[in-house]
């Protein structure tokens, strides 16, 4: 049985633990080798021992020297790793900039950049995650790509200019789908940790090289001055040997990187084919790399340390096959479609948009999402299984939604003022004219002039779009919103809160939209950091789970009896140690309680999140009447837990 999103995350966590073990083993080896180098050099200065006998192994053991070497080496390695990890603390953006990437402006009118953005937007909407920031590596003519970040919320997607120019839309879609698989399989966090660990080991080699080079220079100066008894050559030799020791650690580090990366590439390839239903897409991209004279190697001097991030091998060549971070191209292509290895297959025509995926209208029978809610299958388990899963049905659905959005509206979503205006329009009350007038007055007084002008121009077109577009529009606006400065974000947050509070009522969509926007933009601006994950079991979060399920039950059911029934059904999905006897009172189910609960649960392990999301889905579907607002609220909960949930679509009842 294929693993789901949560199992992939747990597997990545276990591999992170294994990586720590390898890290300490490599450090121990380096300490031992450095000690042997130093004691070996020391032994060459001794003619014989005091009692006239030959040197023995016991004479070479010096506890004081060993502990000194162990302490200094450990400090250097740990500081080197800490420095790199701190450098990468910004997430995917730090990796992209390290490789020379340039963040694409979502409002760009350049045809090449628009092609990239359109494909990334379509895949992101289909996968149920925020549209990531896209980086273009302008100086790279090779065909390659990468995804980097700590979690789906801060992920970025990078693409070389060669890939953007050489690949067709279908091929580009296959490559982007491959990278999204890495985002959802927990590979990115592991990649960043690996990058930091190897930097600490590499520092030893760099320091040995620096000692050797500096001592040789000073030695030449001394020799010109006629110095005698100079030990510079001995120090230089020591530096050389330490450099060799450091590269031994790097060698084993590369083996670790290779072992971690290879199988994940096969999995991501298979996911891309399943998602697009078009093996010609990703298979054609791999075939082009094999036949392209520029290959997939990057010119960036930092390509080596980030080689395990790439779609294809980003280095010129590996010393040995076992050192390569990626499987051979032919093997990857053979697993996708053996026919693509034929020269004729490479020229096989592909459809200009969407591969082999048919476009379908929103809500069509048989679609995934909440389809199981109106029938006998699926249920809460079906919702959980969809988290982080790339499906062709959702890709088709996303393509239909994007094509249905009027061109002027979609264009303005990519502008900072236009994106703010879209959020404002989505928050305007459509049922109560008096509340709406109050909101418009607030907006006109508090929002920037450019934002208000955009609201006036786009309001009619956006309000004509139905409810399936609401969170899609917010997702599309996110890249532009992330480009706000801190002052602009402060003003934006203030009037957004004022619009939500205008009617003094809790609206599920208003809450969901406000929380998602604030969470992602504040992290991009460095105002909030993702919390460290905790290994605690679900019992540690019992109170938070109770608050969350109570809020969902109360907000989804006006009748208290039905709310209690929904709550109990959700609680029954939890392990015994996490259950609570009674639902919270309706008066206690406010935004503060929900925010606090989601803030705590964000720190939970993937196993805890899986159980919580299943319980939440059970609460929502308990009455077999899932409203759009409830579906959007469930999506917001999943987003808060960093669990990307595809668009929720209800199958019509015959």
C-alpha cells in the first residue's frame, strides 16, 4: 500500500534521526584521524624514549592531546553546521539565493516567466497549497529545477533558464509536479538539515587547506631571510593531512547524501506521472536532459552543497556511481516509459495544455475531495488520504478554475495593491447591506488609495465568481501579498481585522481567510517563525484538540444537540488518551480559543496531526451536509497544521 502524506513525513523524520547518527559517527572518525595526524607528527620529533627503548603504541597515547583535539574539533564542526543552518533559517529563499536565483515578480508580463508562473499556480491550486515563490536561475543554461524549504508553507520552487526555454508546457508541468512531490514527502526539511551537517564537516577540510597555504607562504618568507630550525614544513604537512581528513568526512557525507536522495527521485517521478497522467511530460524532460549538450549541471559555485535538491544531477560528474545524488537518467526514463528511450519517442507530440488530463467543470460527479461525503465511501479517512496527494482530477479542476477567472482579475492578483484589494472584496458581506456599507466606509478610510481604487475596479467581476473561487483567489494572491513591506502589512492587517469585525459575528470563511493570509505573510516578513516540532504524543494536546473540535462542531451546527453529536463522533476518532468527556460551551468557542488550539497543534508530530485532521473531518461530515463554509474551514485547519488539502468538491446527489 502506498504511503500517505503523514507516513512520508514520519519517514523523513526517522531519516533525520539516522542522519544525526551518521553525523556523530563522521565527527568521531574525524576526531580520531586528526588525533592520529597530530600524534604522528609529534612522534617524528622524538628520537627515542627516555629509557632507550623503541616507541610503542602506549607511548603514542596522550589523553590530554586527545581530549584537546576532541573538544576543538567538535566545536569547529558544530559551529560550522550551526552557521550554515542559521544561514538557511529563512527556508527555501535562502537556498534559492545561494544558487543565484531571482524571485519572479508574479505580475511579470514576460512570456517565459508567465509560462512558469501559470504552471506553478495550476499545480499549487490542484495540490491545495499556497502558491510558492518561484525563482529563476538566469545564469544557468542547463535543464534543472529544485524545491526548497522547511514545510509546504515556506517552500520555494526554482528553475534554471535552460529548463524554462527548452521544456514544453507538458514537460515543465511534469518537472514542477516532481518538485511538489518533494515538498509533500518531507524531503525539503531533510535536505536543508543535510546541507547544514555537511558544511560542519567541510569546515575541517577548509581549515586544513588554510593552514597549509598560510604556512607555506610564511615559510617562503623565512627561507628568503635565512631562518634556521624552521618547523614551517611540518606545520604545512599537518595542514595538508588535516585537509585530507576533512575530505574523508566529506566523502562519507556524500555517500550519505546519495543514499538519502536516490530512492526519493524514483518516488517523485512516479508521483509526477500519477498527477499529470502524462508520462511524456516528465519523461520527455528527462530525455531532453540526456540529449541536451548543456546537460543538467549548474555553473553555480554552490551547486555541490545543494546537489541533492535538484531535479537531475546538478554536478558535472561523480567520481564513482555510488557518489551520484541521482539515479541514472536511463533508469529513471525506463521506469516511467521504456518507449521514451527510443529516438522517435523523444519527438512524440504533446498536447499544448494539460497533458492527457481532460478539463472538467467544478462539482462534476466522480471528482475527488469531499465526494465521499455524499455517498457511502471516503468519509474522514478519505479526506486524510488526500492530504499532500497529487491527483490528475484536481489538476484538471484547478485548470478549469484558473481558465474561468477573467484575465483582468487574474492579472491584478499578481500586483501587491491588486492582491490586497481581492482580499478586501472577499471579506465584504454579501447578505447584509448595512454591514457591507459599514465595511466599505471602513475600507475607504483605512486602506491605501491604490488598494481602494483596485477594489472599485475589480469588485463586480470578483463577486460574480462563485464560492469555489474564494480560497483559490486567496492562494493566487499570496505571492504578491508576501512582497509587502512590514509597514504595509501592518496597515493591511488592521483594516482586514476591521472588515471581519464589522458585523460582530464569527464567519467561518472570514476567519479562515484572515488566519491563512496573516500566517503566511508574517512568516515571509520574519515577523513569525515556524514553531519547532515536538515529539510529544497526542495526550499532550488533548485540551487543544477539545477546543478545536468544539469550535468546529458549534460553528457548523446551530442546534446544540447536533453540535454535541458531531463533536462526540469526532472525539471517538481519537486515541483514548486524547478524548475529553464533554464539548466546550458555545460561549467558549471563540476565535481566541481556536487560534490558541491551532497554534499548539502546529507543533505536533505528523502522527498527531493525522489523528486530529481525521477527527476534524468527522465533525464536519457528521450530518452529511457539508457547506462551502465548513469545507473552507477544514481547509484552513489543514493549512494551519501544514497539511496541504486539495480543493474540496462535493459530488452532486442524483
